[in-house]
């Protein structure tokens, strides 16, 4: 009986020690706490490595007041959500798989919204780059919306590079806009990530990329009206276009210029001459008017009795 009880105590002690060691953190040199989990006098050093997560706000998106049409009071919602309720979508980041999923889901939501289905969908773009497959997915969704009668308004605010130029040019004809200082960058796409494998597999991947580049050139030719050969020649290197050049090229339809007449300023404003050698017409450059000297009345001759009015003191 004593032997069996000792064996049972030994097994329980072994299970307890194993459980403690399973939850003991490893030692990474950050400190040690002595413990006597082994034999008599044996010490084991365990680390006190504590990783603290940064304290994050519930959301980093700006909150703005928004009131629905049938509501009597406004509630605070996210800025992007408020824009989305007005059928406006801001795309201002590199388009990868996650960004593409968010954009496509937003576009699908706008198509299913029955209250404002007659209003156009406005896309505000600042795309520094994009991956091939996610961008083509967004492009296909835009084409489907256009085929179903939806009006897509695109506005390039800063830069549309690579596949971002294709998305900006995919809007409805006549509704593709660009800011005066915005730019377009046309360039070919490459392999999205590092590709490893046999030489045959690498050759197949390169062939696939060439095929998709030819397809993108064909899509740009259809959207811009430019010949296929010209776009292929332009895309041999990075091809930058300013706002005016993009309009002439066919990527967009109009440049959004400020209208000073709507801001209360007169239309015909004389700002002076900016060329050298001519007199400036600014208020501070105009000569000050000469001070008018007080005129003294002519002295009256003696014997002139025509004027019987009162005489001014001091004048003879």
C-alpha cells in the first residue's frame, strides 16, 4: 500500500511539474525569476518578457455629424460612411487585395441602394500604384455598373499611376475629370510578388504578364481612342501626363478650373501690368494726388462799386 501511494504521489507531482513548465515563458535575456521546479536546490530561470500592445482609439476615422432626410437630429458617423451615403467614394491608397475588396463591396452596396439609385457614383482618386489582379477586378465592376445604366464620375485629385490611370479612365465619357495640378502615369505592370520555381514555371509567369500587358494596352486604346501602336510605344517607359495632356490624350474629359466669378469677385479685374518697363497700376504705386492750394479772391480795385457784398476781413 505504501508503495502504491508513493507511486501515485510521484505521478501527481510529475503532472504538476509538466503543467507548470508548459506555461513557463522562455528566457530571452530580459530577466529571470528563480524557481525550484526541479530537484532539491535546483533553480530554473524563466523570462519576464511582457509585450504590451499600444492603446488604440476605437476608430482612427474622423467623425462628422450626419442627418438623414427623415430624421430630426444628426448623429456622428465616420467620414467615409458619410461620403458613401452621398454616393461618393474616396480612393486614396495603394490598391492591393484588401483595398480592392473594400472598394468592390462599397460599389456593390451603392448599386443595391434603391433610394438614390438615380444619382451618379462619384469616385475621387489618388492612387500611387496598384496590383494587377485587384485593379482589374475594380475595373470589371465599373464596367458592369456602366452597362447597367449607372453613371460613374471619376476625378483625379493628385496622381493616378499604373492601374490607377485605367480606373480613372473607366468612368462615363464626359464625366472624367482631373484637377489642374494632378498627373497621370502610364506604365506596364510586372509580377506582383517574388516568384520562385522551375525555369519553365518562371517562363510561363512571364508570358502571362506579357499577355495581360497587351490586354491593358487594348483597354486603354478603347477608352482613350488612341491607336494600339502608339500606346504600346508610350508604355515602353514611364509615361507622365499633366492634366491638359491627359485631356488631349483621352484619359479624361475636362480640367476642373476654379471659377472666380462664382466667388463674388468681379470678372474683369485690372491687376496691372506684370511686364517690366511698364507702369504698375496698383493702388500703392499710383502717384498721390497733389494737394490743392487754397485760392485767394482777387483784390478789389478802388472805385469798383459793382460788388456791394460784405468785405472779407484782412483784405483791402
